[in-house]
C-alpha cells in the first residue's frame, strides 16, 4: 500500500517475458497491492501463441489472493479492419477487468514488460496523481549503444531528426507507461490513457530497449520464455543494474562481438530525491 493509504495495482501486458516481469514485480513489491497480467491468445500480428494464465502467480512468487490473470481472445491474422494497433488497444483495455473491485481513488500502474517504474518516484508523487498521467522514462539502450533506437519502434520519440541524437543535457526522456485512478477507467481503457496530455515530472523510471535486431539479440525475449525459466533464479542483479543506469543485459550485448564495451555513468537528481544513473555508451 502507498503512504497515502491508496492501493496500487500493477497491470502488465505480457508475452512470456518472465525475467522482466518478475524483476518489475520485485522492484515494486513494497508498494504494490495487486498484480494483473493481461495476455492475448494471439500476437499483435495475429498469430496464435500460448499463454501462461494463472501460472504467472507461481512464476512471479505472488500470492494468488493478490494476483489476477486476464486472458483474452484477439482477432486472428487476416481479420477485416484489424491491425497491430487494434489488437494492442484491445489487450491494454482488458486491464480494467482486473481492477474493477478496487476503490475509485486507488491507482492503476499500467506498463509494458520493458517499462520499469522507480518505487521512490511512486512514493513521492502518488498523492498528487488524480488524473491519468503518462510516465516519462529514461531510455536504456543496452547501456552501451545508443544506436539501438535504429531497431526499436520508439525511435521517433528519441531523435530530433532521423539520425541526429539529442544530448543528455536535454534529457532524452520519452513517454512510457501510465498511472491513474481506477475510477477513470470507467468507459475507457488504459490504451486511451497513453495519449493523455499530463506527463510525469522528471524521469519516473527506465525503458529497456534492444541493442540489436531481434534475430541477433542474445537477450531477445524468445530466449527468456517461461519454459526456459528457472524459478530459483535471482533477479537482484537486474535491479542493481537499473539503479546504476545499466541495462541488465547490456554487458552481454556489448561484448558479444569480442569488442570493448566501455560506458560512462552519469548521475541525475530528480525531484523525488536521490540519484539516478544514466548510461551512455559507445563501442
């Protein structure tokens, strides 16, 4: 529970990324009252995929009383008038099914599995959140190579003009997940929230981006699926990496070609207090 007494539901759209989801749940464990995982039986491109459903509670180490699994049917490939964005909207909007018994003033934090929110930011700002608020996140390109945006769908948010990068002094933050009161979900979904004009003050967390194309990335999510997951695994190294401003898989990616992976850490102070480290790197 949050300091104000409001309950917080962490709601995620997931596709089997157990390592990321578990790390996020453990990062926010001290303030989260409910974990909601939403899965679709097809990918956003319309292909069939298996889901974990209620197995998530065991994989995440969350008591079943604090967990909700939402599994929905998404339109298959070839469905008339349905594309990636439409399937994405349907899945995100289903989050409301997992929180409708909470109080109207309780909060829903709706994020993707690679959008990590800082618990210190939540504790410092939750009392002032009365409208859907889009979170500004620090992009982490493997902690080593900022060219990662060449391979990521969010690259348009990160460049001034194609191929021209903003300097760290400008704060290369961009919108990520969203947080807002449960009551505001009535009649609409969290996908609509992501277009809300209210923005968080300063960085609210980190967005983990891929350094290499999916087929070459050794940290790609297909190598992190649940059937490969060791439930005894410890994610504390991932949480430490985030605090240092280093992508949890950055060193793996940076050294895969045998080259040097030098990176510099840069400290940032936020209105929430404390330091945040942003990794800037180059090969």
